[in-house]
């Protein structure tokens, strides 16, 4: 397992949100699979179709709780570009764990649901399976807005701010600092 730490030339999204000592000490960012996934998430933040396509296997499959599966490199890249265009969705990578050919990312997302004016803060976990140096499968877990219950998009009772995660009031500063390559 790896807890990435930022280094020159690495995506800003890799900056850890808390002291690496909390997670057993610093581990250098030397995992190509984790770097691939973080690069993909940064491409999602930009709606960058060519960068997204270069992250995927030709037959990539993505599974969601609130949407039918999306299959194929071009189809999935277009899907994420459309999501970014419609909702302004942007993600932070709050924790990245990599083992063998699996990468798990705990993330925070800020987005505006279609037809609404207010931004929403969501949290989730994606599991990525890597094949031949590219993303072959994504399994996304989060509580989508379309579900019919009125619970916040967060784990109840979890101290997000106290643990160093972005919260609605500080989200833009987190994104800006990480984009600049600075710690939160």
C-alpha cells in the first residue's frame, strides 16, 4: 500500500490531506498505478477528453450507483466531459491506496446538480482495476443526489474538517492550493 506524497512533477491532487504519520509514515509516490488514476481524476476536473481517453483501456467499464454502466474508452471520456460541462464537477483525491493492480481513491466532489443554482459537496470512493498500464474498470461508490432520502452527502458524525478534508467553506481554497502544488 502507498500513501502518495507530492513531489516535483507529480499531480497536485496527490498532496496528502493530513500528516502522513497518521497513516503509518510517509511513503514516496512511486506507484505508477496510483499516478495514472490521479492523472485521470485531474483530467475529469478539466473535462479533458484526450487525457481521459489516454487513461483508459479500449474496453474500459465504469459502474455507478445512479447510472447504467458506461463501456468503452471514447464513451467514458465523453461521459466525464459531459458531466463536467453540465455540473462543473471537480474532485479532490483525499486518500489514495494502491496494491497490486487495484487503486482505491477516497474523494470529495463539489458540483451543481442540473437545474439547480446551489453547489453540492459529495464524498465517495472509487475502486480502479488496472490492466496493461491503463484503467480497465471503475467502481464508484457515493450517495447520489437522485436517491430519495434527505441525508447529507457525508458519513454522519465523521469530523471531516477536523481530519483535514475539504468542507464546503474551504473547498475552493483546497482546490486552488493543490492546483498550485501547495499543501492545504
